[in-house]
């Protein structure tokens, strides 16, 4: 009888060992899955942050273009940008047609914007505070934000108003992250604009 109970205890110890090893294997697999999920969440958060940087810099270029338009619309002539495209520049200009009617690079969402083989728009970098680098990275944009001002023409409702469309785009920290924004802006005059038809 002693021999049989020793044999039974030996089998029970073997079962405990096998059960413990299986539980350890299950816990290890769960821990690895949890660590993988945390890494994925960190990458998602980084991508969201990069997209926000691109959107905010595109919006800042758009707001600058709108403020520039208010200050300079009466003193700046409208230019036919499709006939004489100028490369991306440091100062804005008012083009006679909206960007969507002129670019040859595809829809407005395709950047950089091109008329023929020339990048168009103006690079926004107030007081050289935006850091840009073709390598991108933290606290750096892949390229400077670009804005474009196009004239839509006289407003049908208000005789002394001209409508403009302002498009802007920017990279985030990499070339793969791009934000494009667009707004319609109206400038009203106390007297009819001399530059509008």
C-alpha cells in the first residue's frame, strides 16, 4: 500500500508541474500581447501628434494669408499666375483664379502645388521661427507651410465686395504627414474696388 500511495503522489506532483508550466505559458503570451498593444498605441499617438502639427502649421499659414490680404488687397494687383507661374516665394501674391483651376499636379489635396513644372504659393516662415528640414523630426517640420491666394471675383450679393479663396498646406515631421486647408474670404470696401472688374 505504501508503494502505491508513493506512486500516486509522484503522478500528482507531475500534474502540478505540467499545470504550472501551462499557466506560466498562458501568462507569458498575455504579457507579450499587452506589450505589443502598448507599442502600437504609442505609434498611433505619435501619428496623431504629427498630423496635428501639420494641421496647425497649415492653419497658421492660412490665417497669415488672410491677414495679409486685408492689409494689401488694395495696393497689390491681381496676377495671372497660370501664364507666368513664379516659384514658391517669401511674399504672397493674389492670383486671378483659384488654385483648383490652375494647378497641373492634380487636385488641391496633392502637394506640392504646381503650375507646369513650377511649385506655386508662398512659403510661410514669420521671422524665421519655423524650423524645417528634409529629415523632419521632433520640433521640426519636413518643409515650410505654403499658402496660395486666388480671386473668385465680385460677390453677387454685395456690390462692394470681392471674394477670395485661400489654400494652405504643410508637412508635419515627415513627408508622409500632410494637411491641406481651404477657406473662402470676403473683403468688403467702403467704395467699389478698383482692382475688381
